[in-house]
């Protein structure tokens, strides 16, 4: 249908008014598709860190993602699959290394991955953003994480963990908790059995695996009354 010039001008003005009324936040957020690593992480310093006010551990050494292109769905993450997957040895010292920033590991003749020591800006450590911020493929991947907590005296606590998707966590080499299934990251999603931390240095180690979608995790320690335990510092070594 042909419109006369006056009607065309009126419709054009109306369209401009509608678009102008859309708030900026409703426009496409390009930062979602092109994230900046510094928006989510800051480089860890030599100064010991503290947990956040709610007890979450923010300082972690993260290995660049290990590609798992065979994972097409998260529905496969039952206990049996995860226990088998997390038992695989990808590089020497996998379960003993406390890496330095920039330290590399050799997966095979062609693949070397680097560790990065960061403080998360959020209570949940955004692994997807970690990978994309480094220009790496973030999905169908296995992520490894290590941190060191220092306590003034022996203490018995529980690990309170959330992860997207499956994950397993160890304290001083002993398995503490397994999170299985196609799950979203939820604060305090699963709580471990009792874990005794020895006075001084204790190593927490984790593995998070995911197929399609986002990946992240959050961890804090709870005392035996279920309250956040914060009497510790966090270091890289």
C-alpha cells in the first residue's frame, strides 16, 4: 500500500521515538560476546588474600581448559562417568602440583597449557569467562583449579560447593566431595563430609567438567554449626 508523504513522515517520527525510548541496557550487550578478562579477574599478588565477607575463596590457580570435544551433552555426568574422567592422568604431577603463575604443563607432543593465578572479582569463579578472556574455547572442556589456605590451628570444617557442571574436590590429596549430574551453579549446593585442616598450609584442588554452556564454581568453608569459616588466608604457594 502506498503512503502519502505526510503519513510516511509521521510513521518515521513514531519509529524514531520508539527506538529512542528503549533504555541502553535493553540494547545488545556486546561485552557478553566479547568479555574482558579484567572484568572478572585480577592477577593474584604476593600478599596473602582473605576470603570474602561470606567466606568464599576467591584466589585460585587455574589451568587453561583441557579440550574434551567428545562431550556433546551434560546428561552423561553421572558418578561413574565423572569418577572415571577425573581419575585420568593428563600430565605429570597433576594431583601434586602447586603451580606458579605462567607455569606450563605438557599434555602431549603438541599441547602445552599454562596456569594462571587470579583473584576472582565475584564469589563464583567464572571459568567460561576465564577461557574466553584468554581467547580459548570455553565449552566441552575440563578445568583444573588449585589454591592454598593457611590456618592458625587444626580445625574441622566442611567444604560447601556449587559448580556448573560436574566437579570433584580434594583437600590435601584426599577426596572431599563429588558433584554429579547436569547442574547449574548454586551457592552451597553440596556440602562435604567433615574435613580436618592442619595448622599451616592446606591445598584444595578441584576439577570442573562441562559440555555446552557456561562453567563456574564457588567454594567456602563452613564450621560444624554451618556458619562460614573465615579464619584463614589464601596464597598461591
